[in-house]
């Protein structure tokens, strides 16, 4: 109806705006500003244009120019997109959003999304404007408000407007419902606790025929299921009350089936595929719903098979759908035939000319290879061809997948192909590839000779890019091989050194080769030559060593290997000892301190102490990889509550079995210190005659000095935990640092053993003799005089160790003459006890007290004895095997409540023979007043089968006030 007043107001506003336009100059249009900026030849010219325009825009803001505000904000947003500051336009954006004109609102909300975020308080001022626009009668204004809310919503703003969004999700207008659903998706991602508000509104989204609402609804449900397990269970069980009752998985299957089998729809067709975006979203949601759900997986097996067989693969759109289908098949409880179909699809991807599709296929196969290895093995040839691809990312993924496919049946073929790849690979691949091949060869090698040949081939192919673990692994393999194989590989090493540039470009090979030649030089030069290798003369061998040691291109580490190897050759070769001595002596004045020290020390073994050279440089025993569990106090705690459990495996959180970690020598660790001490006093055979005793004793002495120095540092730092055996080290240290004089006369006359530092410093062996209280070692027949007189301060081994084995005994005489009777009295018994327990590694004798039976089943008895100490509770675990079977890989895992801290020390062993016993100590510290409960998980192998027993123990003694004091 005609309204004169309204008409006159409109006319008056239009007249006022026309006058303002005439009075004020017209600002530059956005397109003209873009032309000026693009026409700038330098960055300085561009900054000048931008600064001039920004100054003009500021002036219009100060004059409250409402006529051209929309145009100025549009230009300011373009300036902001170029990276220049535009924060001064934030309040002007808010003014535009409050305008009644749609064009102003559109620019205002766009500016708010670009210039505002929750870090500025200004964005809170837009909340009321958003609420008004969400109730607008114009759908496009409502859409602008929903887009802005989803983009810049803070938690406070989301909580205030969530009810409005939920109301709009039920709107009959499909445009508004789609926008509201997307806004709810952003709100849930920002504030997950608001999920329950939108949950009822999602039930009707999947019943829509509009694809826009379907895709937004699936996106919202996917986000809910990923963020909350309770919501995931709700959607698995929810009943949609529409025309007929059905669960969500069959409903999704129905929608996907209509998309695949439906006719041509020009509105949704993309390269011949009906709405691929919706198909991808549905497949992803099906993957989430079917994960670890057999019923849901069975309901979607058929539709996944139809998608995999009916999708066109000639276009990239079809490949996208197939990729999502493969991920869904591999992630749900699908049938075996369906998994083979998925792997075959990935195999076809590997033959695609598009390198992106090939990379996706390799990456997916790498993630799913363990689910169906046999199906992936059928495409092994294609995967190996990808090792030759020019794209570096594809080669890397193909290499990783190739290692995952190696097994005992194809180890020879795969190793041959990987060696060819290693020879031509870029430098960035060589280190990882060589280490992977070494690990695969260790696990699947058919025989020792093949293993040795493979290690040598890897060293040759990888050159200087080999990691240190490959060198140590090869040395360990050679040392543990049979004698014929040692002879064979030493000859192969020698042949490899004859190739030009192998010394400079392949330093790790040089290090392993000279180690093997020095260690097995007698076998190499004079042993059986079954393989008819051409052997060098001794002069030729020394000449090669001279070349290595004097070359400037050989690293210092390689020269260290060569110098030790040359010293060992002096005891292996029959001639050329003088040439070896001259070459070693020349290093006594070398500029490198380490090489100089080695030269000086080895030179001593050719002069006054030449009688010690054979035992000191004898062959090393076969190296064994020590597999022990760490007992670091930092990782020695575990906890559990009613809902979750944090498990410790022998002091390592989340650890595996005994063979899962290779612990290197760590002198800081209490267990290693204990082992070295036991080796020092127990493993050195003091009563056996013959060669080798001197070498063992000197090596043990150097270990003792290393322990002494390391323990001194640990004591100063206050970081190393102590035990009874650590106290024994301290006792030995007391004797070593005491004021005592030792005189040891070699058979040939002269000074003491290896007195390299002068008369004021005792040698290592002399200190060892002092510690042992005058023991006569028959293994030192030529090195020590049986009538040697040793003056001590009374802290002999018998008196020192008496504190462990019984009351102190009288001092042992200093001049014991017979090698059979090394120590008299209790000291002899105690030393024998130490020798017998050296192999049993930290056996703990539980104290007297009430025993708690944790497990008594099938001949396996586990008992605990708990005793309160001053600071913590000591729990001593004793496991006894009364059955007739041997239990291997025995592991004890323990966990306590979160109000306690648990530390587990190293067990006495991991093997339980019939009648055997394993002991272990645990320490529990209470952080609050609570009753201790402990969960135990006992794992062992019986006849190759893993057995697991679980139990819970309670009834531990509570701490009394007297104990707390």
C-alpha cells in the first residue's frame, strides 16, 4: 500500500547522498587501485601507492563518510591480502554489518572474517549483529551471518549463538539448512562440548534428497564421530524415524548405491561420475563406522565391492573414489576377497602414468602391507620397478615398501634388486637403505656365507654413507662365524681393498677389512685355502698397511682401526715383525693425540714388555649382542586406575620383550656397573693356567679404572643410584686410592708392568694386584714372579669382601706361592661365590617376612615379600618353576595406582629351567595415603608359544608411624 511518509524519507535520503557525492570527490575504484599496484615496477613504488591510498582511506574514516565506506573497505581488504596492515578498518567493518543494505553487509561480513579473530576484543561487538541477522527474513543475509559465525566464532560467541544455529538446522529452506549445518560443523570443531546440542538435528539430514544438505550432513556426522567415541556408538545404534526404520549404515549404503546405479544427472555429474564429492564423504564415514565393528562391516561389504568394480578409472575423479574405497576396505572388518580386490586396485595405480597416483598407491600399500602381505607380494615386481622412477619421493616410498615385503622366501631376490638400487641411489638414500638391508639380512639370511657376502656387498655399494651400526654389525657377524667362514670373508675383504679408490671412498669397508685381517691374520696367511684365493706375501701386506696409515685421504678413525690391526698382526705373522714395529713406532710423534697414544703404548709391547704382547693381543671372543632391559629410575614408574593402566616391562615403559632392544654399553647405569664388577672379580679365571690370563686381567683392569672414573663423576653429580654392589665398587676404590707401594718384577728384569707414566704412578695391573691382596695369577707365568713382594695397607680382598660374606677375616699373606690355593679362608669361599654368581646377574635374596602368593599355576609360583624401608617399600619377587618344562623369555610387567611411584630393578634372568628361580626387586614410593594394589602381567614362551598370565595382588603391609619416622 502507498505510504507517503516512507516515500518522502527515501527521497530525502537519496537527495542527501547525491549532495554528498557532489560535495566530496569520488574515491578511486577498486579496479583502478589494482591497475596502479600491478603497474608498479619496484616494491618501493608499490608501497608508495598503497601508503597513499591507505592515507586517503583513513581520512574518509575520520570524516565518517558513509557514502563510500563500502568501496573503501573493499580496497582495504585487497591491501590486506597483499600483506599490508589494515587493522584500522575493523570498526568500519562493524558499521557496514549493521547497515540495512545487502551490499554493505556483504562487504562488512567479509571484512570481519578477514580482519577479526578472537584475539581482538572488537569481535565480541559483532555478536548482537549476528544474532539479529540470523533471524532475518532474507535467506542470503542469514547465510552471511552463518558463514561469519563459522569463520570467527570464539568459544563465548559459539555458546551464545549455538541455539540459533540449531534452530536454523531445522529450517524448511534448504539453503539455510546447508549453511547452518556447515556452521555447526565449525562450531563443534571449535567447541566440542556443544556437540550434544546439534545431535538431535542431525537425524533428519540423511533423509534429504538435496545433495548440498547430504554432503554437509555427512561432514557434520563424521566430525562428531571422530571427536567422541560416545557419539560414534550413538550413530551406530541410532534408529532414524522417517518413512521406515533403518540404521545409519544401511541408510548411507542406500545413498551410495543410488549415486552409483542412478542415471545421468547433469546437475551433479563430474567427468561422468555422479557427485564424487558426496561419494568420498560417505566412504570416509563408512570407514569410521565400520572400524572394529563386524556387523557394520558386513553391511557395507557389498556396496564397497560395487564401488570398486563400477567406478570409471580413466579420469582422476574415479581414481579419487577408488582410493577412498581402498582405505575403507582396509580399515573395516572386510572379507579376504575384498582386501585382495583393494590391493589389486593399488597395483593398477602403480601402473598409472600420473606420478601423484603412483605415490598415493605406494604410500597406501606401505600402510596396509601388514594387513594382507600375500596380496601385496603379487605386485612385488611393479614395486621394484618404482625404485627406478625419476621422482625422488616415489623412490623413497618404493624402498620402504620393498623392505616391508622381504621374507625368508624372497630374501635373495629382494637383496639383489636392492643392491642394484643401492649402487645407483642418491646419497640421501644410501644410509637408510644400507641399514635396512643389514637388518633384513640378519633376520632372514639363509646361511652364514650368504650373510657375509651380503654385508660385504652393502659396504662396497654404500661407501662412506654407511652408518656406524653397519660397521659394528659386520664385525659382530664375522667374530661369531665359524673358522672357515672367517677365513673366507677375510680373503674377500683383502680382495676388495685391492680395487682402486676403495680406501678413500669406502672408509667403513676399510675399517672392517683391517679389523678382520688383524684379528684373523694367521688364518688369512697360513690357514686352509679351500676357495683358492690369491694370498699376499707378508711384505705386500705390510706395504698396504703403510699406504693406509700414511695416506692423507684415510680418516683418523680408519687409521685407528689399522694401527690396532697392525699391532695384532705382529703376533699373527711369522716374519716382518721389525717392519711392523718401525711403522708403529713412527706414530709416537704423530700430530693426532689418539694415534700418538696408540703408537706409544704399542711400542712398549715390542720392547721391555714383549712377553705381554701375545696374551694382550690375542683373538677376541665371539661378540654377542647383549639384550638387557634398562632399569633407569626415570622410566621406572607405572600406574593404573579403574579405567586405564600404564604398564611397565622390566622398568621400560611400554617396552617389548627381551629381544626388542639392544642396549649398548652405558657406564652410567647401575646394572652395567654391577655386571662389570662381577666380570672383574668373577669372570676372570684366576685358577686356570695357560695363556690368555694376562690379557683378561689387563682388560679387566682397564674396565675397573673406567668404572672408577665414571663412578666418581656420577657421585659428584648425584645422579647415579647406589646398591650393595655399588658399595663394593666404593670399597675397591678405597683400596685403589690408598697409599700403598707395589713392586712387581718381570721375568726379564726391569720395571713394573706397563709403567708408562713413571715410577710415581702405579700401573693398572699393579693396582689390581693390590686390590686382590697379593694373589699370584698362574696365567701370568712369565709376567709375574711368584716370589713378588707386595705391601698393602691391610685392605686385602678378603677383609674388604668380608662385609658381604661374613665377619672380617685376617689379612691374607702377601706371598702366596701356589697358584691352586689363591686365597685362604673365608676370602676364598667368598671369591668363589662371586664367580658362581657372575653369570646369574643380580640375584636378590628376599628377606624374611610374610609372602604374598601372586600366581600358582601349572608349576609356576610367583611370590612377593614386601618390606618397608626408610623412604619406600621394597618388594622382592621370587618366581619358581617346579614344572618339567623350560620357560623362555620370561617377563614381568607391573603397574600400581597413580598415587604410587614404581621402580623395577633388573631381574636376575629371563630363562626359567626346571627347578630354576628368577628374582627381582621393586621399589614403591607412596605420594598420598592410599592402599597399594598391584597388577602383574607375566609373559613367557613355552615350546615356542607365548603364554600370558595376569593377576592382581593386594594385602601389602601399610606404613606405620614408626616406619615413617
